[in-house]
């Protein structure tokens, strides 16, 4: 029984007037709880206003060595604190939190970085992460004020309430002493306060703020968001120990868009963080398809879950394709290349798929496509070389080849490397491209698609002269296209214009669905997730930079060329005859089924 246990422990419920003469411990608190369950009514307790979930402020408390060790561990590792001691209310009642991988990453970033801006899809658990951080910050600091702002009072209250639930259910030795516990204003004996408000023009004025947390920032009314931010930011920036955390779902080209895109480009002190719908465990293709069906369209799904800044815009790639790209993405890596060192060329922007063996790129049995776009190199747009290997599709993807005309249709391209720089001059970029195409790779098996903007012609001229003593540049390496629909001849480069860009984009979308184009570089995948149609009807990246994804889109036009067919024919002659037989059977069956059967040469 509880009562004999309490008595046998020698617990004394009388507390003398001098609080300092009596020290509480976790054991004594546990014994008191047992006694209270038995109906005892002590003259004094260590609880704030009699609430056993709250520790009274300024009590004397003796910690065990184990408790001090835990306090230190929690103070230095917020993820350990969250997974070990934090609870949240669920449909099944109070449950210990089990953080998802991206939530752990988010909390670690909040702990490490001073300025944070988080773009998050709906229903990804950012509110609970916010509440965990605010609770942790209030427990393991001294004399710090936390201000929580959101576009609605109900949202502010939800964040604070979740934080309070965490504080109430911490072990007693971790709880801060409570001095005030109001709905939007709590104060603790370590000098920390939690204050909640809704966003107004004058919010936060008059406060000394050390942690400013702004939720759903993109949904602050447009008529005063700039004035609000200009007023609230100085209250935080004045302190070198302050933190700012901004979280939101997107809501058009507004102040949140400006802050997030500047962070993405490294133009501000903010560190960006992004959570997409597919980051949530269990949200697979089946879940997405069900949500699309419930909402009525891919566009509606993207508006709700797609992290799109323009509510009326449509991403080029659908949710299923984006999820596939994200699952397959890898961190491309830098590799030392002596040829660049000897030429004294900065090639830090040259990254490779980790599985690519650089020793095999000059073998004559491999075939390559370089998709090239060049900018001025003045710190604005990026100059890009996207490198693809031409390969036969995996057999599992053959079913996506509808009405095949020949064996050529069973081949595609896969991204194996990329170079990106916004500081290389045209001369430096030409040297970089030359070394890649004519020194490192087997040049006879390389084709270049060059986006024919104002610098395309200049790039080819520089390629012919950058290394005059050993120049092996062959203009036949550059793929030719018609620059006008009614043109009779083809010219160097691919001219992307207002009338043909949508066609290129739709072709790319089709090839991604069919797995004829494989994209694996994380930065390229990131650009693909924000590329779509803008309100003016043009296609572009919503976050500004789209140079990587545009070179991928341009590469899709390679499938219409004789150059692609010639390369594939060389590869096809050397593949396993059994594979050839399978393809021929498919082509014959398709022909007998009444489908058109034509050679790709007839289309060029």
C-alpha cells in the first residue's frame, strides 16, 4: 500500500518557515505524491498553486549526480531531450514523442543556427517541433524572453499549449520553477518567459526578445507584414545571443518568399530548412494518389502539399514524379582531377555521382551528352554543364515505352555529373567545358547541347581558341537544331523561346514519367520541385535559380536527333543478344497489334 511506503521512508511533511532549511529531492516529491494519493494534506508542497504538474518557483532542490548528468545531456542535445522526456497529446492520449528524421534535423538546426527560416508542407509536424524547441529553450537558459507570434491567436495558443504540455510532464528535476502560468504569459524562476501574441504592426515593441518565433509567417496580412517585420526584427538583432525562427507554409510572392529565397541563395544570415510531404513516413505513392482523388486534381494536391509559393500555379512535375526523384537523389561529390589543376581552373562546382568511375569515362564503349547553358559569370545566373550517360532503360521501365518505333525508344539518359558556377567568365567556362569534353571524356562519343542565348556563339568561338597549341575542338560535337519552325536548315545550339519552351517542358515531363531521363543530383532535384508554370504562363523556378533543371529540360530534345539514334545504334550492337531478342519481340508484337511502327529516322 502507498501509505506504509511513505511512512517507512521516514518522509516528513512539515516544512519550517525558512524554506532554505528544507531541501526537496525527486525521492521526497515521489513520496509526497504517494501521500497525496492517500489523502494527506501537507501544509506546504513544492507545487505551483497546488498543481502537481508544475514546480513551484525558488524552492530548494538537491539533485542527484545522475540527475545533473541528465540535465547536462539534455541541455546540449535537444534531440535526446525530445525523444527521452517530451510527451504530446495524441488520439490515444499522452505519448512520448518519437521524432522523425527530418524533425531531428530541424531541431538540431534550430539549436545550432541563430537565424532559421523553414518552408514546410501541411501536416508535417512543424508545430510540435516548435513547441519542443520553445520548451527546451525555456528550461535550459537563464534570463531569456521567448516571443511566439502567428497570424492567428488560436495558432499561437496551440504552440504554447503543446509547449506547456511538454513542461508539465517533464520529470520533476527537469521542470523549471513556475512564477506565472497564464494563457499567453508564463514566467519561470530561471528568469525565462514565454509570451504569445498575434501579429500586428506593433507586436513585440517594448519587449526585450531573445527568441523570436514566428509561425505561418507567409499568412500575415499583406497590408502590414513589412511594417511588422521592420518593427520586430530590431528587437532581436540587437542581441548577439538572440535567435529568430520563422516557419510557414507558402502563400505567394510575399515577405516570407523574399526571406526564404534570400536564405536559399546565401544572401542573408538565415539558414533555410525545407520539409516536403514525402518526408513524412507513410506518405507514399498510394497515399498521394488517394489525396489527389480526394482533392480532385494534381494541381489541388500541389497547392495543399506541394510547397508552391504561387497558389494558382502548377508544378511541371506531378507529385508522383517528384517523390520518385527525391527518393533516388544522392549527394554528388567532388573528385580531384589533375587536368584542371594543371590548367589552374577552379572546378569546385564540378560534382559527380558517387557511383561513377572516372577511369571509365574515356572508354570508347560509353556515350555521353553534355547539356550546356552559359551566363555572364558576374554572380547572377549560373553557367551549367549537366552530364548524362546514354544507357538502355531497365527492363522494369519498358512498359512505359508506348508505341515504340524502334529499339532506339528503349534507351534514355542518366545524370552522372554536373558543373555549376556564377563566377566563371566565358573564357574560364570555355576552358572547363573543353577539358571535360576533349581531355577527360572520349570526345568522339560526346555530344553538346548548348542553349543558344546571347553567349552561345561566343562560347563556341572560345572553345576553338582556349588551348591553341593542342586544340581538338570539333564543331560536329555540337548538336544542331532548327531555330525557327519554318527553318530549312539546322544551326548550332538549342534556341529556347516563348513558343517552344512549353513544348520542351512537357516532353521532359513525359520522359521523367517514363524514366527515360534520370536525375539524381540533390541540387537538381531541388530545382525540379519548384519549377512550374507562373501566372503569366511562362515556365520558371519559383525560387529563382532554375539553371540546373533547365539544362535537364533541354536535354530531352536530344531524343529527337540523329545524333542520339547514331549513339544508340552503336550501343545496341554490343548488348546481349537475348536482350535484343526481347526488344524485337516487343516491337513485332506491337506492330501486329496495329500500332504504328516507324523508324525514328523518319521523324528527324
